[in-house]
C-alpha cells in the first residue's frame, strides 16, 4: 500500500509467560486519524512503545515512515505523547518547550507556533504546576508538534479530562489532521473514537480483533425490537429473520434487516404471544460493535 506510513506484521511482545501484544498486524495511512481502540490493559500502549522504539518486539516487524522504529531519521519525523506529559513543574510552559526545542536543535519560533496551535499562548509564561490537567495535556501535544512531524502518536490524549477538556482535545486533533498531520490515536473512549477517527483497529487481550473504517464496523442500519417477555419473542424473531441476523442484547432484540422487514418482525412477536413494546430502525454505535466483538472472543476462548 503506497500511502501506508505505519505497517506492522505479527508484532508480538512477551514479558516472561505473559503476552502483552499478540501478532498484531495493522496499517496506518497518510493523512488519516487512526483510532487504536481497546480497554485498559489491552496492549495499546505496549504497541505504541514498540512503534517509537522505546521497547523491542519479541517477534514480528514494524515499519514507520519507511524506516525502523527508533531510528534517528524516523524519530525526527514523528511527534509522541505516551503515558502523559512529563515536564519540569517549576518552569513555564514556554520554557519547558524551549528546553525540548534546544535539545532537538529547533528555533524558538517553533515553540511559539506550537503554543499557538494548542491554544496556550496566553498562559505560556505561567509555571507548569499551575496548569489544569487539560492544559498539561495540550502542552504535551504541543511538545509532540515541535519540528512539524509527519506523524503524531498520541496515547490516551483525553485521559482524565472533563467533558469540556475532552471536546477541546478532540477539536485540536481534528485541526491537526486537517493541517496535514497523520494521527495515530489510542483510546478506550469509544464515543471519542467514533467522532473523530477515519479508521480504527480494535484490540483486546493483546489481539487485534478488527481493522476497518468506523462506518464499515458499525454496518448498515438495523432494526431494534423490544418485546416482553423478550425470551418468548426471541425464537420467533429468529425464525422470521434468520438466526445469524438476530441478537439478544441488553437494549432489546437487534435484527440485521432493513425497515421493509418491520411488518414481518411485528407479526413474529404477535405470534409468539409476547407484547411488542417498540420496533424502530437503529444504528449500532462503535460501543455496540466493540462489546459484541469482545463478548464473542470471550465465548470462543471459553470453548
């Protein structure tokens, strides 16, 4: 794939008998926001640390911007925020970025540009210890922007933020992608990923379960049916729509058919003797898809 800027094949990391990342093969394309989605402990951070050369894989390979993770030429072209920003608390935001810029041989003008892009220019001369959590996260993104990297790798950038801070960070990431940066973003916030990401990789227990666009993962509009008792109606709905298209969830019975099948579904509930409470078109959220995937994986692992 010519526009791929991150490619992994069978990437694996073991610590003794524990496998943190198990054979992950993913692709991040130029110009996209790629969401690396999974619960805490799924292997997201370990994978990102391998991609930036902080740790070496046990097996498998990774290519970043056409080079080897950790190579100096590759490192100069990526901006990284992993496991929260670490700055000197007694220095101002500007001075913290200036230290990093000088270490990398960058000019003070790039510090000013980074502060402006993360909307911290008006607080740039305040000490880091006075910053709110959201401001600290934004300064961390600002440090990742130094040197105008082609690729930004951000690990849980909204972690610990209040709703306003999360919205602000989402807006910032969208702006960064619009200005030409590719973004690889890890998160356990499914609604966040659904809102801003072009494609996602879903990881659980160290294994990549799926990789696709958000729209493809969510699939077509389905029908949501609520009946009482649901257990009585469910087998009749299965026969009407097909067992592979029917799933009993905590929200009701989800049926993967179009709205034109609504009359047949209603008749099935009536025939079962259950009461039909609701029948409507429904779009699956990324959260619905994720829990279906992980539940299915747990059931298969238990066999």
